[in-house]
């Protein structure tokens, strides 16, 4: 029931506030508008503020551009944060908790998750270049290679020395290790 209420509240709140065009926040959306979006989606004011504080910390540390209450976009992909009280990252307006141990990686992407079993924050990488992994991912985690079938992803240390490759796509692991990884290259 909470899922339906969140979806309905989000749609109504976003339309009423005029915050979005084509499902992505406008270029001039402020952090307070994102907190309002989160509240319209069913979060309490305290949860919305905590979520925004987390987004602000990531933006200060790793850069990017906030495009939704729980989404940061980069030139090479995006980072989705789980909503307070949820284990899995998801777009606002989508159904509640994902099924246990199911990845949500966009087709064509190499995805990393801050937690094991595809839980926690989800980072998607698309372009075939070096990408820094989120700086606060220092242990544990998981990943899913959802690129073109047969393509591998590569892990590198902080000095861009190759550490290893994923098996050919599609393939994932529910128990990975971010310790020692500095960069990801999805090809």
C-alpha cells in the first residue's frame, strides 16, 4: 500500500510543483525542491532531510549533478541511493523494495552496488573509459555486468593498474569487494 501511495503522491507532487519535464528534474531545481519531492513521495520531513544530507555529502566528495531526490547524474552514468528504510536503490515512483538478491542494472551498463546482494547505492557506468568508483565504497559490495553480451568490465587500483575483469556479460556477483579498487572501466 505504501508503494501505491508513494507513486501517486510523487506524480501529483511533481506535477503540481512543476519540477519535472520528461521525468528528469530541471536544470534549476534546488535541494529544497528535492526534499519536497521526497516528502511528496511519502518520506517524512526528517527522512527527506536525511536523504538530502546524504546526497549533498556525495556531491561534495565525488561531484555530479542531482537530478532527483535520490539520484546523482554523471557524464558516464548515475548513482541511485536507497530511500531511508529501504535496502535497494530505485527510482522514485517505482514499486517498493526490489525482490531479494535481484539486480536493477540498466541494460548496457556495468553496475556496482555499495552492499552485498545488490543492496545499497547503485552506480551505473556506460562509457568505455576510466571511472572513479564512489570514494566511500571501501569494502564489501556487489556488481552486475549488464553490458552487451560477451563484453567484460575491468577493475583497476588507484594508480590505474589492472586488477581483474568480470566474466562476460551478462554476469554478476552478490558478494564482491571494493577494497583496493580505484577505477572501473566498462570494457
